[in-house]
């Protein structure tokens, strides 16, 4: 009997909202058709773990737990009540598939008491694997200890978890080579010398340096495209974030963690160590921001840029880790990224990617690259060659598989 592997993820809400607005009819399709169409958007890790582990002989299933039309379609096809909650549908899917291993790509939504209940209800499950590549707070540590081990995207998160005696293995993000067949087909995005695709938030440990650099580029009148996810600037939005933070931290301190876990709007407050605050940015930068792009659209927009800008969130420490490293180089765009201690393990600095240490250096190098397109293109080509040879999902899943099998055999 083959080993049965289940991966559970949650997609970014902004992407799902955009996806269902763009393809409203897909919600009326059956589960298999919906799933294939959603995976065809190549968002985040897409179906890479399931499909590549299947090639190794495993029986696999992937769940996007918060894609409501998709999950409701599965429930309907399995004669389950229409009023069933999304978490209840996930439990039904686990029972239906009966896995030996569950990999929670989303270990923020699924941890703690949820996993403890699974261990009681499904004793045949041999391994619970978590995943972490985002800031977490001290209040979440106990909830993380339910996993057998974590995958993390950089040494920074491995060191953070080790402080609490939580085992982890470093598996960096990767590029999906299938995207190269798609980015040139029906690409509506304008060709631009420079682009930034990403978010801007004011909260601690996130985007303070990112905002400084973009504001400097704006003041220097450097032409660039900004596809931005900006937070709700209204007073109401800020008050909601503050209330979520206050409620989560008060309830947790009072020993009422179960209430926090059962109310998603409050649980979000655990993602902050300090009280949320309003983002302050110039009117010019705010007006430059175009709607965010996701999945295949994001890759198409990146492909049309000569230079792609990357900067890690402030709390990532001195380690390169995010997905943009491999997404930008993968499509063949020159990457300008912040200098990190481990970056040379991934790319050759100023040969395969262009690096900077501060705002002034970043702006200076961007200006130089725009003025020297041949050099810019040469770096882009070398960066793409490195990504396609060493930073694909095939190599990452190989490491994941080896680690998983070692833990199963213990």
C-alpha cells in the first residue's frame, strides 16, 4: 500500500477574492474542474508538492482549505450538509483520504488544539509536519509544539524555533518551471524598466525599509510600476486591527485561548507583537499603486519588467528567504535585492542578482542598470540559469521527501 500524503494550505484572501471576481463561473463547476483551474493560476506553491510526490509513488491529495466554492463543491459531491463549516469540511476530507502524513503549509490557521484533536480522532496518521516562513509571536509557540517538525524557508526561522526546542528543516522557496510556457502567452502587461510587486504595511517587523526605498525612488522620478497591496487606510480599518490585537492578547493572558482560536477576526490579532498603527506614505506613491497582481498575472507582469525589485520584511533578519528571489529570476528578469548573509549560497552577487545594503545604494544601482540595459539583461540571464538549475520545486520536493521518509522510519 503506497504512503498517503495530504497537504493542507490556505491561500491569501486577496488572491482568492481576485480570482473569484475574475472567474465567477468557475464556482459553479465540479470539484475536479475547479481544482484544476485554480492550480492553473500557479499561485504560491500551486500543486507542486502533491504532483511531484505522486511521481515518487505516493498517493497524494492537496486541499486549499479557505477556497470556499471549491470546498463546498467537494462537500456537495460527497453528500455533506451545505451548511458545513470550512474546517468541518477539512475534517471530512481527512477522514475520506485517510492519510499517513499531513503537511500543513498553513500552520498559523491549523495548529494547537486542532492538531491535538486530529491525533485523537485519527491515530493512524504517523506524521504531522508544519511550515513556517512568516513572523510569529511568543503566544503561538505552544501551539506549534504539536507538530513533529517544521519546514522553514531560511536559517532565521530555524534559529527562532530552535530557541523553543522545536525541530525544523530548511527548505527554501522555489520556481515552477511550468510557468515559462505561460508568461508569454496573451501577456497584457506593458513593458517597463522597473517594477515592484508586493505589500506595504506599517506594523512592526514588516516593511519600514521597503517604504523608505519606494519613497526615494518616487522622489528621484525613476519610472517604475508598483502593483501594490495597501492596507485599509480608513480609521475604521485601523480600529478593527487594534481591537483584534487587544482582544487576542487579553483573552490569551486570561487563559481563554480557545475563544481566540474559535473567532478568526480575533485570532488575527496574534500576528502582532505591538498595537497596529496606520501606514503613512506620500500621496504620489499612493497614487502610483495599481491593483495587486497574483499567480500567473504576477509572473506575466514580472516578465515584462527589465528589473524586478525585492526587499525582505524587516523581521526576516539577515537571511534571504522570500519567494520573489526565485519568481523574478525564474522568469528571466534582473533581480535587485537586499544583501543578506546567506544570499551568496543562493546566487552570485552582482553577477546573477544585483544586491544593495541601503537606500542610496539601491537607488544608484537601479539608475545604473536602467542606463545599461545590456548589462542588466546579462545578469537576468545568469540569474535565470541558476534558478532553473538549482532552485526549482523538483529539488525542494526531493529534500522534503528525504526528510519525511527519515522521520517516518524513526
